[in-house]
C-alpha cells in the first residue's frame, strides 16, 4: 500500500480488517513495526477520536509520534504558479517536502468548505500532500472521504454480524449545521468494495450522494423501507451534494426506538460526535444495540493496520 | 485507589507522600509502572505546571502520554436528556466512553465559572467524566479542588518541617482578578486529613471557605494572629464563597517581610503562578525561605505517586 | 557548551558541523544521549520546521520531548521589581525556575516586536530564560538570532561546496510583510565565525544589518556584484535595522533565473517558509540547484548536535 486515501488504496478490505483484528487481539506484540520510524499527524481542522486513536495506534506500534495543529500557524498556498504576496506564507510543495524529511508516514486532516463543490471534490489539500510528499500519506479525513472511520466500521460490523451477508442501512438524519459528505461517501464505498454486505442508503430527495461512491448500493428516499430487515443501521447527517451544501429541516428522519423496531434487531452505528435527540434518541444510543463506543475503539486498530501496511 | 479527585480518595495521605518521596529519590527505578499503559491529559483550561509535571511524571513512569487541549475543538454537552441542537456537538457520555478506550488513566482539568455557586460546587465536568469513564479519572484541578497541588504541598511540608506538628497558616492575599477557591479548598482538606499539622486559615470577613473543606481548621479574620508562630505560610487569593465570586481590594493583606517577621522563621509557600508585589513582595519571594520552586518540583512526584496508585 | 544562543556559544563551528554530520549518518546510534533526560520546547510564536525538527532530533537521541505552546496560556512578566496587577500572571523568574525542574534542556522560541529596536536587540525573552533557568537554554529563534537555522545552513554548505573556500552571497529579497533580521543576522555571524567561506552581503541602501553581525563580511548594495562568482546564494528578506522595522517595495531584488545566471552555477538557499515569485521565482526554487529541502532536513541534525553537546 502506497498511501491510504480511500478504499481503492487497500489491496484487500478483508485482509486489512483481519490485520486490524489481529493487532487488537494482541496490541503490544507489534512494537517493532514502527521502531525507529516517525509518524507526523497534521491537523488543519479539529479532531478528538481521529487524533487520539491515531496517536495511540502509532505509539502502540512503536512509532515516534508527533502531532501538529496547523490552525495555530501560517496558512499554506495550494495553487501553483502564483505570486505569493498575500496571506499565505508557505507553499504546500515546500511544506510537504520538508515534512517528508521529518517522518516516515505523514497523516493529514482537512475539511471541505461546502461552498464550491468542484473545489471540494478535487480534494485539494490531501492530494497536494500526496503530490509533493515523498513518504506515504494517510487521510485522517479529507474534504470528501474518511477512510480510517470506514475501516473501523468494517471491523465493527465484522465483529457483530449474525449473517454471512448482512443488510446494512445507511440513513441520513437531521442536524442543525451543514456537514460534509465525507463519512457517508467513505462508508458507502467501503461497504460496496468490501463485498460482504448488502448496502441500502436512505436519504431525503435532494440528498443523494455522488454516484462515484454509491455505485453498487441501493439508494431509496423512504427511510422505513431501508430499515426493514437491516442488521446494522448506520446513521449520519450530510449536506446536499446536488444542491451543494444545502441542509434540510426534517426532524422526522431521527433514528428512534420506533425506527429501530422496523429492523431485524439491528445494531445502531454512528461515527461520533453525535447530537442526542437530533440524530438519534437517547433510548437508542443508550441501548445495548448501540455500537458507537465499539466503533470508536476500533479507530485505534484500523489506524494500526494502516500504519503497519504503510511501514512494511 | 479508584479515582483521584480529592483527599477522600487517598486511603492514606501519609502513605501517598511516602510514595511520592520514594519516586522522587529514584525516578527511573519505576519505568515499568506505566509500561504498555496510556495516560490521556485533557485540558478544558490553560495550564503550565500541571500539564508539564503530569506529562513528566507519566513519561518517567513509562506511560504513553497524550495531551489534548479541548479549547481548540468542539464544546461538550453535560446535561442529560436534552435536544442537542445548539452549539454543543458531543455529549460527555460519548466523550468519556470513547476516551476510556484510548487510555488506562484519564486526567482532566476544568475551571469554575464563578457565577453560579451551586453549579460550580456540583463540579459537573470532572464528575461527569467520573460517571461515564470506565478508567480511573485524575483531577488536574476541578471547579472546586486541586488535589495534585495539595499532595505536592504535603510532600514539600514533610521535607521542610522542623517540628513534628508544625503550625501552618493559610492566608488570603490580594489579586486583581476573581479566582477559584480550588487551591485553598484542597489545601485545607489535605492539611486536616493528613493530620500532622495544625492549620489556621486567615481571610477577610466575607471570604470564609466552604465549611466542608475547613472543618478541623481554625478560621480567623486577623492575618497577624494567624501568622504568629507559623512554621509555614501558605498564601493564596480566592474570590468569595459566601458572596459568590466577589473580590476585595485589600492591598494590606499582601505577604511581605514585615508579615513574615511575625512567624516562627516560616517558609513561604504559593502554588504559582504568583503576582509579585500584589500577593507577595519580591523580598519574600526571592528569599531562601521561599519554597515555591520546591512545591512546583514536587508536582511531578505527587503526580507520579497518584499515577502509580491508579495503575497498580 | 553551556547554552546555545549564538555562534559564540559554540567552541568550534567546524566540530559542531562534524557532529551533526555524524548523527545524520547514523541517527539511531545515539539513542543513549538523551536517555532519562527531558527536553522542553517552549513556543511564544508559531513554528513548523523548528518545532518538528527539534522534536524529531530529541526523540531520535532518546530524550523525553515535551512541547508547550505558550500562546494558549497566560502572559509572562519580564520586568523586575514591578507590581504585577495587570495582565501578566506569572514572572519569568518563576516560570524559568519551574521549567528547569521539569527538564534537562529548555528550548525557547520568541519573536521581536519590530517597533523598538533597543528592546528587541536586548533579546529580553531568551535572555530572561538564560538568567533564571538552571538548565541549558537553546534558542529556537530569538528576537535577533536563529542559530539552529545557521548551523543547519553550515552543514548544508559543507555538504555541497566545490571549493575549499566558496564565495557565499547573502542577498536581501522582497517580501510583503515586515520580517525580523534574525535569520540574516545569524547567517552572517555563523559564516564569518566558521571561517571557511567568503561572505558577501547584498541589500538595498538602508537595509544594512547591525555591524556586530556582519563584521568580517563584505556588504554591498549592488545585488549583481554580490552574485557574480558566488557558489551559494542565500536569499532572505529582512526589515530595516537602521530605519527600524521599515520595509521597501523593491520587486527587482527577486532572485530569478537571470540572477542565478550571474553566479558560478550557484546553489540557491532559503530558510523557509518562502513566498514563491516574490522572494524567488518558481524556476529557481524548482530547479536542482535549490537546497531548501536539504536545509530543512539538516535542521534535525543541527538540533541533534546541539542537544548532544548540551546533554554531555
């Protein structure tokens, strides 16, 4: 594996899940993996789970781990050929080249602006680091994908499925702010490429995800139809891809006990942070069918499997 | 020891002081204590000594240490049962549950608002982490207590006392801003529970600390009376508990050479940061009777003793 | 070596370069250097390269490394004898004394204000830490010097020189903001004290550096004259020392392909961050004559050599 930006970088989703499970089963049996290697985590946006789980994974594998919050420093320029006489003090070409000399793996988080779809979907920040870095680049969530979350979700589903090929429902849910499509995009493409689940996606009209991520999944606009027979209910808000960045005030899409009753005694999943009684009711989130903490725990082992693959 | 929130968590103050002294005497003889364990330090408020001494203690004992500044990220919700459609993106229930999976010990700093006494004295932030975390929680200063400071102060007094049962005077001193009662509350309850000193507390009328912390100490409103015969003078400003958050412009309460002359050649103590020539005169702080640097040094060994007890 | 603030602290520039080269050649052969030692990096101003390279160097040598961003906390007081009743919560005397107890080496970054020349050139922040710290102090760039950058530059030149005594041209270049003289001051004094190059400095009239840094170098106001025959072109903007903090809009001072054609097939050097097509053209920076990434890489080994010398 050269970089870890999307499911397309993983030679085999199944094999990566197996490695995550193996490290989870015996975390400190892999301390030589990162020996004499350095991991740098670069954050252009805030993070709690991603930061802590990746730091934990790196340390557990024996890496020297350095985390850098870019919000406290100067802005980077991402355009080529321009006269840099405004507020951006350093070009990503230098930044990525320099950072590559201080580490063996470079992990980067960036968010979309949710204003200009073409700009966001060009995934400029992470792609510029890939272009100019000379070490493997890991996405800690980019403008349009969150692959470490998705790998952790695959591991969680693999640990809890009852059937060989469970029905997984990804459902849109309400949220007071406009959010990226990254988690949903990634979840869809990982489920489809993993090939061991049947994915149905339910969202309001106007909230269909970009087809490049959902090809191979069923997309419906009837939440109840999607939930029926589901073994896993993955819930997430996203702003509109078609009317880019638009939101909708649809409180009826909350996932509560009544909705869960439609399923095949499904597990509830969410990437966190989650807004209680907006996205999901307290009753569902507090129930023993909720896997949100297990998902968060698996972030560590997903990151560890990726670091192992890139350090190899 | 299950958590470390107050003196009431310590089975024996004396024993904890002994362990701190033992680790101080031979710091690197305890590198296995934290082996394959992770300490996460979570800061909702700024810190210099607490952060650095706890990081140092953790590393010295062999922990993987991760420090997270929450000010750069999203706000947590602490109320149960509410509809989270405003500015708080994550409930402490999820945050504490998630963090517990990334570490073996979770240390948290939070400050009071100094507006609503009942709210502050419910010590909501630290107690919510205790409620929802599944690992031991350490207070790095809460709204109403600063137990690591107090344990370091106990160690410092034990190292410098001349008499078996020294007289210790805790005196209020002036400050331009309104400050928490946390350090004074904690100092009082640790001194009383330690049981090896006689504590007298001097403060202006209207600045008596909450009785739950001072029971067993003498409280007077005459600073000179408190200082007479004292072997240790612990100085600290706090805002009013009774007229909650009120301050007083009483420059006469400064601790200077004249005040120290009333004592039994006492040592001067303060938790730092200290405002020179407001709280204490340059002459006292620069003298060889000042223990403020020793107190700060002992923060490391107090933290180490607590981490050891919780990791055991 | 007691501290590392300027070239004057280095017993021998040549020997320090040799140690940096030796550690670079075999980084992990020196893991005992920092064993059971702690390095604290304190930042009063933002940093990318300096922070990451110093952290990397410290970890590679086996130090426990703690980095603290002072911007998130309270302000320090640097004046002696004043009544601290305003916005500065802690005196550097306590801060430096306390920090000295948490580490074996204390590294500090601070910037000038570029308003009051006497104040800046007193280099108050770093000198206060030197005065009150009880451990060696390393400058991570002070108001007037950047010695770790200069040592890395010496190593880079030593690796790439063709002649025993190359001609090195330091040239001023345009920039939209007013910048410190620190990098240029340091570069000049290191080149002169190293004694193995001929240094010529080219800058516009009114931009001569302080003579204490440039004694021993040739100073000219004709960029082309300086570049002719140069084997290395070190480019940097600085604001005026004589008309303190003044800038000049002189786009003709950019270093581009035409300028480089005047040299003896020179290497291009810059400390980064660099503004493309303002300081230097894309063509020069992207060419194989650019050493900017090598300089940044050598920051790690310069820091390592200094940490080794101070830990000894």
